[in-house]
C-alpha cells in the first residue's frame, strides 16, 4: 500500500470551503458584509495561487506565486481577527480558521525558504 501523500491543493481548497461555510453564519451587518467580501477573496486566493504556482514555467515564477499564497494567507488571518473582535460569539470557530491560515502561511514560508 502506498503511503498517503500530503496534498496542499486539497488543504487550501478545504480552507476556502470552510471559510465560506463559516461566513454564512455571520449576522448580516454592514461591517460583516464588507469584511466577508475581503475575506472570501483572500481565502480563495490562497489555493488558486498555489495551483498557479504548480503550473509555473520557471523557478522565479513559482517563488513569486508562493509568495502571493503566503500574502493571501496573512490577509485572511487579518480579516478573521477583525471579525473575531466584532463577533465574539463565533470566537472558537474563528480561532480554528485563524490557526489554519497561520499554518498555511508557515508552510508557504517554508516552501519559499527551500526554493531560494
């Protein structure tokens, strides 16, 4: 039996889906709607840019795309922290998403380090 290969594309997809499922639960306030728009873009962009990185034609382009992945993961964490401060009833669920965005950021940082 072949050992299970860790799939970062799948992990980033799950992060984007979990993010969208969470956002459905938030109250529809003006600030939540605007924060959610920003967060939905950054959380989806992590995985989309990772797919682009894997299709890149050069090492330089690969590193550039991975840096974008890291930037989008950082941005996702930022929007989550804002939503956490203004929606304390969802603190536990938001903390799980923040942890995942921070772990993704560390993974992309490690990839950048090893690729340089």
